[in-house]
C-alpha cells in the first residue's frame, strides 16, 4: 500500500536495503538520479516493468517535481 514518508524514514529504509525507483522519464533519469536508483518511468510502470524488483524488500518510489 503506497504511503508518503519523511526523508529520515527514506534514509533508514535505504540503509536497510530498500529498492529505490525513480519514475521520471529516462532522459531526466539519465541527467541526474539518486545513486542506486532504478528507472521505471511512470508512463510504463506496470506489473511487467516492476518484475525485476525483489518483492521481499521495501520499495521507495520517488519523482522530483520542479514545480
């Protein structure tokens, strides 16, 4: 179930092995992204495109919005 979390919680999850998914378009991901982040653009986010994620580990999904 998706939920919003604070920065400190994200850091703890990442330290514990959470998977980071960046949902911006590939061009923007290629310009800059968090180290270790996996790019799965929101427009192609499906069961098939997320199949490479480990279902036993938490997933942190993020998108940097310039607005």
